[in-house]
């Protein structure tokens, strides 16, 4: 046959695999023999069992496109020829189904492949050592489209690294086919150099794995859910009518009156389950979970070492693996799907006032993500009463600020109280009335209502935890997780890719030394360098945080001294506010930067430990990240609350840093106002910048960068450019799901701001509420539109995060007791009121808290340079402390008042802590973890399930009795025949008795 002839030939029955698991002939169009109509798809001959072509198209022929180009057909004409064909993408709903339009795509594997200069993939030269590994199943091509060299083409230079990856893919995909999955390949995509393997799980595989995983599925049995009666029913009806406008318009969110009985799936008991619609019996979330479990369990063997999907992803054999979204969420003529419904009723800022459709979230993303958003919703709802009480406490402070006697005394210029200098030499004496604004502002947060609010928030935290446990049990009942335990995941925790790689490296190292080894595993000796690195790294990071806080302290001291030199009275009066505000902003910037750095370091420290399972990895990562971020966020606040002004010394005997910087002092009104400023700026700044702007900006930036990279690699071919992207191509461009740890972490840190130092900032719950209203919709939009669909994970609780929340709640009681006792002036006021006040009022309190100092006792070189700055000579100046006056025998020693106040403070801490702890435990005890109606429903389900099986057993017994009666009557009929007839028909008798066995 001449070169320029059109080669018509039938595809071989068993074409060998190409470089990517494809057949030997690619880049061609299937055409009927008479060429009368265009093909429905391009591709290759497929295995009969997994073919995507109808049976009537098995006898099609292929035409060599290269030969057509040789005899004069140009690209435009071939494009015209293809344009006459039916669009196969429409049949498969643009990637949601296989190309036959019938089998649903449950999972996607993505890989990179390289092309030769001619634009074709390289064929792999068979090696001798492949013969022992390659099986007959691997000689069968995957259905789909690919591009490959002709048999007679010269083979270019090989990239053996890529060749090894391709060989592993071939073997792994062959093992998946052996496991019962159906695969189809697509390399003819708009993303050049990227291949996709579509995976479909047939019905028998879904049933097998559902039984293996013990998935609870709905049975045919339905029962009535217990309804309230009488007054409660009327109240619930009124509440439903009131809340109807804020309910999402989702079918799953409507209250149910009946429920299907669920039972772990069993193939032997399929008759019990509702199989009226097999296509929807296993939803997309369940199907992808089943396929993922098979992917984790299936291995690719090279020599004697196995590699699962996690190892294949880590080693670059596959670049991604993910389930598909249900479809588009925006655009014209978009078919209704759960993703679109979630986008409209959940992931939109316009529905911020509505409840979340938690059941639909669980149906689409799985129980673990559903529980996170349910917890976030409960937390946000519980912030509403806390915000209201916080606002009332703040308004009480505003209303009573003019009646506060201590602040009025500080603002009264007639008292003429002269204060000692705030710094050495450059600072001069100052009037206490200049701190009037700070004193009045302190009363807004430092008043008797603050103590009540601290007690309220401690009880609120306990109530929130109990309310969440009850809500969690309701969700477990609705989602059929009541009998679910972690051990019932059926599939044990699979080793992580990094762990397998480390074990492989250890095995190879021992094999190189010619040692016979059993199955290897990592011991503490292997991990000791990582443990040592973790310990040193965490200590260094904590020390770095302390060093930065110390640096900010030096900045505050030096800036305050510099601003004090200012000759303007207004400049001197605003020194404290200016220094505090600028220092807090510096702290905020450092905290935001270190948060990102510590997150990466925590992940790196966890990775070098090489935990065996994903669960161990997640728990260790959470512990390290929480420890570092907790220290980073709260160290500046702890300093202001408990250390600032405590180790100052006294005039004439101050404490110095580096022999030059004097320690900071609290304002005459106390450090609570400064703590409030510190807490509010850090909390609001973190929420606004880190939690919102970063979550919006960084994903958008990453998506834009990926778009630019793909645009640079995209072909300029017009036909390719105009082709609509498949669903798996669109999802590949989305950001991979990185887990729920960052989402939980920012909420846990916020929970700390709300509870730990709430005594100093009653408006913290309000700002947390406003942030969370945005956060819910922001996270929802990210999950629906910005991220690839995560694999659904079953879970019955929020895991380790619940223990962290309980720990923060307990710690909050202790910290608030110390804040009220030592940071605020609440205890000194009580002591003065009941021990030292002459008329039972607070008059004279300010003077009582100030000690006197004789300016002649200043150390040499520390007295003010301008002692006459106030216009008169100062003999005695005042400072805040409980010390003996200079005319006393034990001048400047700690006075008895100090010990009285200290004893009262410690007593208050003990009483407050134990009282609130007791009340919290009482709330925990009095509120049952499981709602009564849910416990009744769970018991009812168990009884009904027993009844179902009892009826089934009774039916079997009745059927056996019926068979026995029939057998007995048949035997009697046979005995009534004559003996001769019976002997002549002995075979008939035996057949009579064998009848029940046949049945």
C-alpha cells in the first residue's frame, strides 16, 4: 500500500498499552466504513466489560488522519469534518458522566504527562523486568481519548522518570479495575499536558463497600416521630410561624414528621432497604466516599514495596485526586443541583439572617464539615445573649460615669495632686487631673457590673458547651450516627504517604546492607531527631514571641520618654494613649505575620515527625499550631493584664532594664483601660485582616495565578479554545481542600478573646457576633465556589476541639478572677469602702491609694531636669502604691494596707473561682447531654428494628412450615399409589421428596 493512500484498518482485538495506558492508536476519529456520518467520539478500542461504546458500534473502523494530511486535507477541512459530528460532551453532561452518558463519574485522578516535539506522547519501550510485573489485564486499554505514536514512527529519546510514573499508573489503574471500578481516560482537554482518569463504581461494588463500611442506609420501614402535645405544640407552632422568614428554602430543612428506619447495609438483606430508585440510593457524597476507600486500599506494587493513592500523590505519579462538584452554581440554563441550591440559600451574603441548611450541607460535604458549620452556627447564636448583656454592662458604665467618685476626684483640679515623673531626667512632675479622660474611660469597663458579667460569661461558656452537646446528639439522630463509633469506620487508618516513603527508605537502606528484615516500621529511635527538633523548635518559637513582646515594651518605654520631652501640654497629656495605640498596632502586625509563620512551622514540625496516620497527624498538628498561636495572640495581653506595673519599684529605687530603661507604670486609674485597648485592637484587627481579608484575598490571588499559568500554556487553536470545559477540568482549577484545622483555629482563638479577658472588654461578644455572621457566609462561599469538593468523612463529634473549648472555658474562670482581683481596682475599692472610709462612701479613695515621696531622696542623675515646670517648687510628689510615707520610721516600706488588699484579692480569687466552677458544674449536671425526646426516638428505633427482624424470622418459619405441609401431603399422595406403581415409579417418589430441597 502506498504511503499517500488512506489506510482503513480494523482495530486489533487486544491493542497494547501506550505510554499512558491507552491503546496503540490515538489521535484518530472513529468513522463508519462508509464515512457517511461523523463519529460520536474519538478514542480507542476498549475492554468489552468496560467499553463506553454501544454494542452496535463495535465494528467501526479508523482512518489514518496523518495520511489524510499527506494527501492534501488541511486542518480547516478536518475541523469541518469533526464539526459535523454530534457533541459527545453534551451526552456526558460535560464531564459528570462517562462518554456513554450513563455511568456517573464518582472520582477523578489527575496526572501530568509530557509530549514529544511532534506533540505526541512517547511510547514506552518494554523492558525485560516488566514482564514479571505486567499482567494480562494491563494489556487492555482504558476507555477514553488519548494521543499516541503510530507503530512505524521512530521513537524519540525517553524520559525514564516519567516512564516509571506511567508504569505505576498502568499497574494501579489495572488493580482498580480488578477491584471492580470502571475507568475512562481523557487526555484531549483544554489543559494541555494534563490527563484525567474518570472512575465509576458500579452497583455491585457500591453494595459490597457499603456493607464493608457499615453504612447506615434507609429501609422500607417508616415510623412516626413523636410530636409535642398541648401547650408545647402551640408554642412550637407559633415559633415556626415567627421564624419562617429566616428559614432557608430547602426541602431538607423542613421539619419531619416521619423518618425511615436505618440499618447498616447488607447484601443479604437488600429486600429490607428502599431500592425503589437505585440511582439515588447512594448519593454522590456516599459514592465518592466509597471510591476513596477503594483508592486508599488499592496498592501499586514495585518489587516488594506497595504504594497506595497517598504515596502516588506524594511522589507525583498523580497530581490530584478529588470527587466532582454536582455541576455549575451560576450561569444561564444551569440544571438544578445541590451545589446551586447551596450557593443561593447558604453561600450568599444576602441570606446572612437565615438559618443554615445544615442537612443539605451534610448531604453535600459529609458529616465532618456539616458538624463544623453546625457548631459555628450554635456558637454564633449563643453569642446573641452574651452580646446583649455585654452592651447592657457597657451602657451601665456610660450611665454611671458622672457618678463615679474616684474619677471625679481625679478630674478635680482643686485637689492639686502632684505626681512623680514618669521617666528619669527628661520627664517632669505632672498633675493627676491631666489623666482625667483615662480615668473616666476606665469606669466604662471597670465597674461593679463587670464582676457580674464575668460570672455570667463563665456560666455562658458552660451553657454553650451543654447546648452544643445536645445539638450534636440531635444531629447524630437525624444523620443516623447514633450507633457510629470511630472503630466502625471498618477501614483502619491507612498509613500516610510520607510514612510509607520513610519506611520504604529504611527498608532500602537495610536491604543495601544485605540484612534480612521483616515488615519495617518507624521506631522512636528513627523519630528521635524529629522529636528533638520539635522540642527545640517550639521552645525557640515561644522564646521568639516573648522577645518580640519585650522589644515592644522597650519601644513603649523609649517612646514615652521621647514624647515626654514635648513642651506642649497637649502632647504630654496624650503620651499614654499615643504610646499604647502605636504599640498595640505593632503587636497586631507582628501577631498576624507570626500566625502565618507559626502555622507553616507547626506543619513542618509535624511532617518531620512522620506520624503514621492522618488522625495522628491532625492531632499533633492541632496541638502545635494551637500552642504557638495561643502564645502569639495572648502574650501581649497577658503582659498588660498581669505584669505591667507590678515590678516598677518606687521613686528613688526604680527597676531598670539594661540599667537604662525604667519599667512601665500603670495609669492612676489602673491598667484595665490599657488592657481593653490592647484586647479590642488585636481582636478586631485579627478578625478584619486575617480572618476576612486574607480568606477572601489569598484564594482569589491563587486562583488568578493559576489562571495566568493555564492561559500561558493554552493552545491557540480556535477549536480548542471554543470548546467548553469539562466538569473535572473546571474543578481542577479550584483550590485543593486543606482541612478544617484553620477554620476551627481562628474560631477557637476568638472564643478565647470572648471568654478569657471579657472582664476588661464587655463588647467582645458583640464584635465576635458581627464577625461570625460574615464568617459563616464567607466560609460557605469558599467551600461551594472556591474549593474542590472534599471527600465526605463520617464523624459524630468535633473531636479534639471540644476538649480545647472546655479547657479554655475552665481557664477563663481563673483568668477573669485574676483580672478582676489584680488588674482592676474593684478589690481596693471594696477594702477602702468597708475598712477605711470614714463616711461609708468612696470619697478619699484616690488619696488612699497614693503614697508620698520626698523629692530630695531621688538617686543622683534621676531627678527632673526642670523641677519648676509646673510653676512652683515641688517638695512631695505622689505615686500609686501602698508604702509608708517619708516621715515614717520605716519610710518607703510596704504598708499594712498593701497586705490587707493582697489578702482580699487572693480571697476573692479563691471564692470567685470555686463559686463559678461549682455553678458551671451544676449547669453541666442539670442539663442532660441527650435530649429526652431524642433518647425516646433512639429507643423506639431499636424496638422497631427488633420487630422488623422478628417478623422476618416469623415469615421464614411460616414458609418452612408451609413447605413441610406440602412435603407431607405430597408424600401421602405418593403412598396411596399401588406398590407396583410405586416400585415402577421410584424415581417419581424421590422427586417428590426432593421437591422442598429444590425449592
